[in-house]
C-alpha cells in the first residue's frame, strides 16, 4: 500500500466566510492563491489548485523558499471582483499572506491590484490583454502580441483565412483583445466581418450563431471563458458551421475539450504556452510529476492549471533574485530573470514572462501541437 499523501498545504477560504485574520508564523510564507471555484471559469479551479499545490510541495521538499515553508490560502476568484478584492486586502492587511498569485479574469485583477498597493507581490498567471503597469504586479501569461498576432498570421499564411468573426464575453480581456485583433488584421489586409459580445455566463448562443452564419467569416476568434466557450462549441457544431469555418481560441484547454465532447471540436485550434501534449522535455517531465503525485483520476492537466504552477515558481525565482519577498525589491531586480520550466526557457521582461507560444489543433479530446509560433 502506498503511503498517504502529506497534509494539504491549503487553507481554503469560501466566499461567504470571513478570512482568517491571523499573521502567519515567522517561519512560514503564506501565499493567497486566487482561483475560480464558481462561475464560467470554475471549470479550471481543480486543475489550478493541484498544479499550485505541486509547486509548493516541490519547493517545501527542497527546503522551502529562503528557508521558509510555503503555504497556500485559497481565495475564490470566481466571486464578484469587489468581493475577491475585499478578501485579498483583508489577508494582506492582517499579515496573513505575504504574496498573491493565481488564475482569475482581468476584471478581478483590475480591482485586486490597486487594493494590494505594493504591500506584497502579485504574480498574475493568466493570458491577458496586456497593459498592466502596476510595478508590484508580475505577469506570467501570454499577451496578444505573442499569442494572437502570430496565430492569425499562421492562419492567413497556411489556410488563407483572413476574414474573421469575433465572439467574446463582455469584459476587459475580450474587448481589448478584439481591438488588438482588428489592428493585426488591418495591417495584413484581413477583416473582422462580424463582432458579438455576450454577458459572462451566457449559455444560449442561438442569436450569435445566426449572425456569424450570415457573415462572410472564414473563421471565428473565440474570446470566451470556460463554460461559455463550451456552450458555444456545442452550439457551433450542432449548427454545422465547422464545415465552413475554423475556430481559434487563445483560451481553450483540455478540460473544455472534454466538456465540449469530441463531436464539437472539429476545426478548433488554440494557442498557449503549454499543452499537456507539448513534446518538450520540460513539459513531459511536468506531466509525469503531476500524474505521479495526484494519480490517474486527477483533474486534467492543462494550460490554465500549469499557469498556477508557473506562478508559484515565478514567485520563487523573483524572491531568490531579490533575496526577499518585498514587492519593491522584486520589481527592482526582476529584469532579465530567466529559468527553465514546463513551457521551456522563459525570461522576465518589463515584469512580463517572455515565453514560447504554441499552436495546437483539437483532435477529439486532446490537442495535437502543430508548431511554435
């Protein structure tokens, strides 16, 4: 019989309960892990939690960070942004956490970042729209210039797709990413021929698909989150539109493929810094460690979950370079910091993680990585 797993390094924090307003012991480094446990992005929560846990366990097994054992305090990033910000600010103000990381939508980041106000470092892990300037925020995710721009160029070059429909949730990341898409296509002679934004949490895409079907689009850029994208994929396939249009998403992971079902993934492409099928030494080693630690029944490994592993590891690298966990010291010393991880070689440039980005095509319920963009 295998040995039982070590005690969880998590302290879970529900939306309704107040946070534990106790300073952490002197020898412990507590990190708020802000991940979605509800709403359209809740599909990502279990993978995010386990990937961050794996990073913490590996760091603690090697002696901790700067000699301090790490612990994660989970905050539900799927709650309304103001609620999330209240909880994170309370933890920071009480000295109950010394850093913040995690995957949550940009609408949450925009409220949380000013409330932290540089008192602790904030490692934001998702792909995002770019433009974050707060010096205490470090950004591990892909940005449109490294993800959308080369992917759209690939579709124009390899498949002759230049006319696109845009379908997105109605908040900052899809809106600003759509603006970037329009700019890229204008420079290449492409067009956005149809544009639709829906309320976050939308499940009925009938009217949207009618507009898309009536357009001259050769493809759809999907700027939808989690369950919204799953509902769109199912409806798109049911309408038979995969026969005449490709779909491309910068936010499409293996959990979403599984929820969509194999019948809804034909002609679907994604771009990300990590896929479970990424055939690199770092990616394969990470996948093996994840499944060895959490077993065959663990939540699917995916780019969103891996970003939370990356967030903890980036926090570690920043702290080692700065010789402490002060946000100001990290900002002063982070430029040029590099390391190898599941995504391959990465480097901090202007507080953003410059990294390889890969294009993949859905093959049923898995991704086939086609190329590095």
